[in-house]
C-alpha cells in the first residue's frame, strides 16, 4: 500500500513538471510570434446620434470604424431595462420606423470585425413625435459688401419647443443673430445653420462678394444677353442661387487648372463639374447644365474691363460660345477669382441652367 502511494505521488510530480514545461515552451514561442499573434482591438463606434425624423421614426448614425465589417444595434426595453439586438448593418446609419409616438427610445452600437466585437458605444436616446424637419426660407443667398438678410425657420411636428439655435460656420465671412439675421463681413462662402433642441439641423449656403464682383456679374450678363439677342435667343436671368457654385468653380479653376471641367468632390474622387451642386447641397430643378472656364495671366482693377476680356475669350471659342447661346438655357451665374502666385493668376467660371 505504501508503494502504491509513492507511485501515485511520483506520477503527479511528473505530470506537473511536464505541464509546466509545456507552458514555458508555449510562452516562449508566443513571444517570437511562432504560435499565435495578438489581434488588434476592435474600436467602438463614436459620434453616435439618434434623431427623431417622424412621429414614429428615429434615425441612428455614427462614424465609420476602420476595419469594421458590420455594426450591431441594441435597443433598451424600458420596462425590463434590458438590451436586445435589433439590427445588424454594414452601413453607418439605420432608420427605425413604426415606433410608438411620443416615446423615448435608447440605443447603443458596437462594431464587428471577423467575429470580434468592440465595446458598446455610449448610449443615445431620441423621442418620437418631436422635431422632424426644419425648413428655411432660403437654401442659398448671395450678399455683397455689408448687406444682410433674415432667414426664417419653420419647424415641423409637435415639439416641446419650435425655437432654433442659429450658428455661422465662419463669423469672419458672415454672422447670424438669434433672430436669424445674417450680416456679411468678408468675402467667401459660409454656412448658416438652424438647429432644433433634438439635434435636427438644416443650413443655408451664403456667398459673400464685393462690389467689384457684382459689377462683373452684371456686365457679363449684359454681354451674354446681347449676344443671344443677336442670334434670336431668349434673355437669361441671373441665377443668384448658383453663386456659391460659380464661386467654388472659379476658385477650383484657378487652383487646379489641369482638371478642366473635372473636379474632386468631398469624397476625394474625380468627377464632373456639376457635382459641385451636390457637394454644396444645392437642389436644382433643371433640364440641363453647362460650364465655361477661362484663365488669364493678368489681373483687372476695373470689373467692366475684366468682364469684357473674359467674354471675348469665350465668344471666340466655338464650344464656349455654344454654351452662351444654348437654346435651352434660362439662367446663368458667373464668378471671377484672382490671386497672384501662379502662372494663370486669374480665372472665371460661368454656369448655365436650362
């Protein structure tokens, strides 16, 4: 009996030593990457937002997580205070419809990559039946010098408060007060935003130009319409809603002359010139659109002289002349951009709408 106990004891010692040795070898291999590699942690979604977009609808959105294949959305049951997965999506937004009216819903999101999941995002909530939409009296506006105008916001849905908060993306270009009055301060493009208490926003794009620009635009319109009249074409009106777009294209023409009528949109891809409307949030109803671009190495102190110089370039070029004489054109806008430091220091852009 004593001999058997010694055998069992010796066997246990041998097994213990063997397992320990195996553990040491495994650890050593792991340090050199021969057996396994530590996987990078999946980052959790950030900037998660929940916004009521209808009396029974809530829209959820978040920033893209690098490497994430899908996202899991969980919703809290208010009665049991438990969380349940309600959707898996590869997108960075999800809309939930058919919800109870005037009820608060809580959500959280986590990212999934190759079966691994991230930590949950911070919780967000939204109440149905509050602000669903804000409509502004204007979507674009052109100002000159120190001009001002007042934006009016209309809030849709039964909301605790229909007041909005106003903000300017660049107070050096234009400011806005609590009543929606926008005042020009300096040349450029600025976005004036109205925001409801639950995060719903909408914006007006404001183009601020100088007295030089206004005179240039008026003279160019006169010259184009004179040419059209001689050819029996209809008279064009000046499309001030296009001013932000022509300002952008005139700058791009100056900065990226090699691109011609192509451009890079906000996603970084080369695309056609009319993507500028989408990028700037300008909703247009038109049958067709056209663009003229021109460059010059000289600058001008007189806007009338400048307009005539660029007009002559376009008139003497068959393709550009055809744009100015388009039968389906109903309106136009034009911009002039000058800045020293490049071979072609000045550029001008014309846009036409049918």
